[in-house]
């Protein structure tokens, strides 16, 4: 007797089958990103209040906020991947799940592998920029007014990319195990 697959089976695929051993590290990075967001909000509010009420804006807030966005995203990526909460469209998988659950498992694993490859490529591409920023004392801002080094922001892109790739790779066995259990239930 064939049962209709659970409507949330695909979303649960990357969350099922045990706890990711590095999820706590991923969550610490995401928490650091969340704290960064909080302090960035305070800084922006202080800038707006200083600008509007005291006619004394905080210099460099816009530039710092712009650089912070990508750093925060890369801090939070691995936690989203590890928890199975990356945004995606699964309409094709839901259709294929009726005919070939194993095919969906293979496709999920290939997507995870592709995600890992893409993030490792991003880290590889970003590494020379990080090295150049470190060695060349690269800063952004206005010389003599405010200057912030660019290497921490570039470093977070590299580290976040490597950790995101690791999150995808660690998730592959869990995806395979979940789909194997799902195949047993649907047949």
C-alpha cells in the first residue's frame, strides 16, 4: 500500500537523522551575527538621533553598515544550512517524490554537494582579496576622519564560506539516511 508522502517531508530531510556535531559552532557564529545586528541597529538609531536632534551625525555609520551586511550573512549561513532552513523551491522534488524517492535523495545530495563546491569556490576566490587587504593595510573610510580595516570583513566571507561548505558536506549523510527511511515508509 502506497501512502502519500508527508507534505513537510522534504523540509524535514535535512533536520532529521541525528544532530549535526558542529551545529553548536554554527549556532555560535549565527549568534555573533545576531548580536552584530543588534549593535548595528543601536548605532544606526544613535546616528539618526544625533543627525536629527543634535545636528551631529556619527561619521561612517552608512559605510560600516554596508560592509556589515555581508559579514552578518556569512556568519549566519552555516546555521541555516545545518538546520535545514535555507530558502529553496522544492516543487520539482515534491513531484518526483511520488515516483522516485531515491531519485529525490540523490538530487538532494547532489544539491548539497553543489552547495559545498560553490561555497568552497567562493572562499578560494575571496582568499587573495583577504590576503591583499591584510598585507596592504587596506582600509575604507576617509583618511584622517575615520578608517576601518577591510580584512575582518573579507575574513568573515572566507571563514563563513568554508563553514557553510562544511555544513553542506556534513548534512549529506543525514539526507541520505532520512530519504532511506522515507522510502521505507512510502512503499
